[in-house]
């Protein structure tokens, strides 16, 4: 057994025998309670399936194959006030926000996996990208997509726009192999969805971002990502949004 597989085996054994005591929770080695991911194919709920596959932790996946409306009806039934994917039921608690759910699972059950060492500079940027993925990147890409549909822009916005938020990510990958820094981390899991959204829907010109393209090839080749695709997107992409006929204006602001 190599060093990695023996430490994973040790971690799994430890989690099997350790009860969810306050000490085990604080050390991040508590056994996983019942965890159901309410899912829509090709949407942000894939992040949680990918996370659980990376960690080798158990989960239930709830969706109706090939039928987004039926999958959404299941989400509405348990979370009528905020029906979004992912919605999860974790030990009886109904939760939303993929980033918060990921941080919680890593803190209680991750055993230090997928998080850079607390004292390293990578820890700060890892946390930055976890929050940037939704707070700046997805927010601006989705805003630009919606604005474009109402009225295609003729000039770049003076405000930080999709191109600027993607460029910031591109620049970071000039010096680092992962959004986790030296190692793959949960930040990489968080960043894929909005970058993919921006590229596939033609919100930005994907050819302008070679570092991100190279990173996408690496992350999507991971066995845990492929396992996620098999389980959570068995028929490929379902119900894609239409790409913009041309991306928003590019260049200096
Ligand atoms: N910030 C949330 C966003 C959740 C979200 O908006 N999910 C989309 C799918 S990718 C959704 O359910 N949209 C349905 C809607 O907005 O009505 C997260 O990261 O979990």
C-alpha cells in the first residue's frame, strides 16, 4: 500500500470507529450523518457530489433523471421558500449554499483533506476562491448574461464585469497549478461551475484564457469528477441555457 492509500485507509478506519463526539467533530473526523443532496443535472449540486466522491464519504442523491422540472419539484417539496440546487438535508437540517455546505463538511468530516494547511499562504487564497466563485464570479457572469438577453451591450461596463472576474482567475493560474495553490482543494471544486458557465454560454471569449482551459482539462480528468458525471449527469447535459450569440464586448474598460 502506498503512503496515500494507507493514509486514506487509516482515515476511513478512524472515521468508522470514531463516534460523532464533540472532539471528533472539532478534529474533522466525525462519521458522516445521513446526507441527501437534492440535485439538478449540470447545476451547482454537482459540486457536492464531486466533493463526496473526492472524500469517499457516503451520500444519497435525489433527482429525476432527464427531468429538471420533476427534480425541482422534489426540491420545492422540502424547501419551498428557497428552491435551489443544491438543497441538502444534513442530519435533519435543510441547508442551501454550496460553498457553506462544502466548508461545513470539510470542517467536520474532511480530516484535513482538500484544504491547504491553515498556516500556509495557500489557505487564504483557497478560502478567497471558495467565496469568489459565487460572490464575484457567478454573480457577475449571470448578471451579464441576463443583461445581454434584455439588451446586448455595445460597450464594456466601467464596473467589474465578467471578463474582469475571469481574467483575475486566469492571472492567478499563471503562478499556481490549482485554485487551492500547490494542491487541488475544494476551491477548485467551487470554481469550475461559474468558469464553465461563462465559457459555454459565450459570456466571455474562452480562447482568451489558456490557463483556465488547461486547468479545466486537469480537474475534469480527476477520477472523482468522472465518478460524479457517471452518477449525477448520466445522460450528459440536460436543459442547457442558450449561449449568447456573441459575447459581451471585450478589451479595455
Ligand atoms: N449560491 C448558491 C446558488 C444556488 C443556485 O442558484 N442554484 C441554481 C442552479 S445552478 C438554481 O437552483 N436555480 C434555480 C432558480 O434560481 O430558480 C449556491 O452556490 O448553492
